[in-house]
C-alpha cells in the first residue's frame, strides 16, 4: 500500500511552496520552463495558445505519451520502503526518522491529442503525489494526492504575416484527491488509505506573441493563464489563480542547427500565490535542434541548472529531462531535483 502511495500523489502540502501549475510538458521542463515564446506543439495548450499558429500543416497526433516524473529522494525511499507495512512501531519509527524532512514527489500523466495549424485538442489524465515525513518527536507522514482529468482545446490566428499571433485555450478539469496525515500507528496497522474529495472547474488562457523580422528573430510573448481561476477549493483541493506571464527569445542559427534562447517571468503581478521572490518565478532556457532525430535542451529553473534530450524517430519519440524545483519561499532555499521521462507514439 505504501509503495502505491508513492506512485500516485501530487504537490500541495503545507510544507511545500511549489509554484502552482496544471501540467508541465517534458520539452518545456528541459528548457527551464521558458517556453511561452516557442510553444509550437501541443504544449501550447498549457503555455501559450498563440504558438498554435506556428504549427505547420497537420502538425502532430499523439496517440499515447505516458510521462513519469520522480524526485531523487523518492527513488531512495522506494528502495527503503519494501516490506515496511506490518513491521513493529520501532522499525517504522526508525524508517521515518531516516527520511525525516525529505520531500517526496511523483507524477504520472497522459495527454493524447491532435495539434494542427491554428488548432489543438487534448485529453489530460494526471496523478501527482507529494509526501513529507516530519515531526521528529512523534513522526508522521504528510501526504497530498491529486488526480486531474480534463479536456483542453485551443485556437490561434496570425496577423501581419505572422508577426503578431494570438490564441485562446479553454479547459475543463475535474480534480479528485485528499491531503492526510498518517501516524506510526496508522502505518503499523496498515491504515494507509484515502477518502477522496472531488471538484471541477473551467478556465481559459489567452496568449499573444510578437515576432520581429530582424537579426536573431526576437520574439516577445504575453500570456494570461487561468482567467477566472481554476478553483477546486470547495473540496479543499487548491486553486490555480489567474496569472500573467511574460517572455522573450531569440532564434540564431548555427550552421545546420536551429536554436532558441529564451527567458520568462511567471506571475508578473504576483497574484497567483505566496511566491513573491523574482528568482523563483524566473526561467531561462535553450533548445538546439539538429536536422534529424536529436534535440538538446538546457535551462535554469528558479536558479537551478537542468537539461535533457529528445530523440525523434518519426512515429516514436523518447525524451528525458533532469531539473530542479524550488519548494521554499525563495530561490536557493529548498531544492527538489527530479527525473522526467516519456515515450510518445504518434505521427
């Protein structure tokens, strides 16, 4: 039972101040989160719908694209947790003390859909889990589990020979989950279970991009996410508040390489939560695209280096990213380094 908790739970404890997001794709994560000026694939539905205007022709069809994300702390915990249930209280207490204060995070997701020039639609299924072991005197496990299921659709249009692009995404999300605290006695007695609550809401994202046909092809972007809020508070499952994100990028070419270098600041008006630190809301990223198969990603997310690789074999794509997320109230306080991998089948 414990191992199943580790594989199906999300962020949102009192202890973790992670920036609130609905879904983060592996390509944007590899670029340090600086993606709203690029957003030329299905990720545009979550980052900037104006990017749908950059998709050429039929674009892409994702039939299956399972994504798995796990923190380094959780990988170690999984190695230690086997056979824990049913053990004595002292054994369980020793185990909890060994992992005291270490944030545990895991996420699994699917987002099949279609993205064509100026239009995309997709179905989201995502389970996230965050766990924190705390209170050395009387150890307990704080657990937050969420399952999101929903539909997103977006449209875009380009003006002035695509120098100005605008787009809008509509999303309807049903969230189910619960936050609970488990004591040593609960674990010893195998009483590690949930009575989930459920809520649903809808919201829209509105985005724009402006490109300039000069040296390095600079692009500016502005996105207003979660207009009217994506509110699950009636079931105590959180609120993704409306926020304003801005970004800029250049796209120099190096011989056969196509590239993008970008910077982005999230929640410009500081309305989305308690995260007021500028560095925690800042993202810097780069993407180097080779003519065939290989794409290299790199970035700085909230002050932490990360990066990854995408291998594209037409109907089959593999991707891996390593990045770090800030859980404290300011950059450099509490880092959680994570591994993300996905295999996509489509064309």
